């Protein structure tokens, strides 16, 4: 009997082991299933061109030819600013509307068209509103030296979770479902106002006070950041600053001041001593009155991170990339330039900052660049020329200009002013 009991015990023991293993297997599959639920499914991946700090993507509108559009989270809808030879688009206009934006100029009229389909890679985004400007006030192709047909706005972000990978120059589209924070990424909540994205960042001021600021995320603003100065809670203008042109808004040229602030932080990731701008109040009063925001974070600063923008869960994910610690720059010379015809390297002075080194040396709007430090200007891209103008130096910058058929030589002080 004792032997029989031992045998039965042994038999009972061997029967338990398979069930225990099956439980482990089921538990592993359960964990895998949970993990899979927290990883959104990628539905498309497209390359983009980085023009300056602009993200430029290829888009078809309905059955149009391919159009080059700047990804601009600072506007609601797609705006066609210019069409060139070979560009083709068919849309039905429903109305003429005034577009509101930064700048101190007059109102801007555009033709409005509803129920359009945006085609990006293999994706189709239906029922989108498109505006076509009556006048090409932006001159984006001339400013960038690249064919640019317009801007694509927040519509782009509404149907998917979007990853902007500045390292690999790719945009990836994911199904809009919850997912875990990717490894190495910080996360901030997004608030939505008028379909635009706002986040709360931290700023360290020169007097060592730290404050929270409400900032618009604007991938279409080619700057680090700008801050309003019209309230008591505003970020303070630094003691050392220069005047200059900040950019072009929908309603005109935006002017203001440039200077350093000690720190801007995205969560735990802090950018040290960035150069930021402070627009003149007349350029931004109407905008900040409507949104109660402190300012805008632009593409030059955003391009220092790889990003996920999740409008479904209202979260921004960010991770520093190889650009994170790059030098901050500004237009030391004070020369705004355009390339008259894309792909033809004839560069012209569009504007000269008031009181800038270029203004003091006699550079005028309309001057054409012939030589830069002894090198023919036509051998340089417009972005390469801008980098020269943005690089401080103890040595003066030597320019040869063409003005009314005559060569004019100037010497520009390139010492850092801020």
C-alpha cells in the first residue's frame, strides 16, 4: 500500500507540471497582448525635405500635380500661396474670406474651397478646407530658394498620431490609439484652442526666477521662440538686445527685438541660453488677446527634438536629437535676402534691418549679391549665404554688390551684438 501511495503521489506531481507551464505561457501571451495594445499601428511613412528648418512635404490636392507644402501647425487649414509653371490644381471655390494672422499690415483675402481630399503618400484625407491666396505675399519660393506652393495646417494632424523624425527626415502616421511613452521621450499635455496646439513650458529668466509659459507649437514659424511683453506676467526683455525683422505673418512684416534668455525647458530637457524674439505689440495684440498665450515655439527650436504629436490623447512626446546642442544664431549682418527665381542662383537684398551693421555699411534693398568674401555668390545656395550672415566673426564681412549696373564693395561688422 505504501508503494502504491508513493506511485500515486508521483503521478499527481507529474500531472501538475503541464498545467503550471500552460499558466506561464498564457500569462506571457497576456503580457504580449497588453504590450501590443500600447503600440499604435503604423499606417504610412513618408520622407520630407528640411528647407532651413521648414518641414516640406509632397501633397496632392484632389487630382492636382504634386505640390510642395510647408508643415505649419500654426494655421488651421491648407493655404496655397503660389502656383508655378507646370503646377496644376482643380478646386471649387465657395467664398472669399479674410485670413487673420500676425503682422501689422492690411487684412488678407483668400478664395475658400471645402470638401477637398489631401493625398499624402498612400493616405487620403477627405473633407479638407483649402484656401488660395489672391496675392502671393509670402514669396516662400524666393525666400527658400526652393519651389514652395504653400502651407499645410492642423488638418494634417487630426486623423492620425504624427511622428516628426528630424533625424531621419521622415514623418510617420500611426492609428490614433493610446500608447506608452516611447523610450527616452518626455511628455507634455496639449491643450487645443481653435484647433491649434498649446503646451506649458518652463522659462528661466535673468533674475533666476522661473515661470510657466503657455506656448503655441508652430512648425511653420522659422525661429526659436517669440514672447509677448504686454502683461505683468510676460517674459522680460533681456537687457542686451537688438532690433530686427522677426518674420512675415499673414497680415504683414513682424518686427521686434532679439536677445538671449537663460533657459527654456520642455519638461526635463532644457535648452540653454537660446536666442528668442519679442515682437512689437502692434504685430501681435489681436492674436494674444484671443488666445491668452505667452508666445510661440518655432521650427528652429522644435527641430532639436524628434516629436510625436497625438491630438487624440492630447499629448506631445519629445526627445532631443543630434541638433539639440547646436549653436543658436541670428541675422548678425541684418540682411534679408531672396532668390529671384528658384534653381537660378541670383540673390537679391529684400530688406535691411534698421540700424544693423549692413545698414550702417550702406547695403540697400534691391542690391544683388555678386561676391561674398571673395567667393562668387552664384556658387552658394541661399541657405549657405544666410549661414554666413548669421555667423559672428571678429573679421568684417566683405561684400561686392551690383547696384544699377555698378559694382559696390562694402565691409560689414560681424561682431556679436547680443
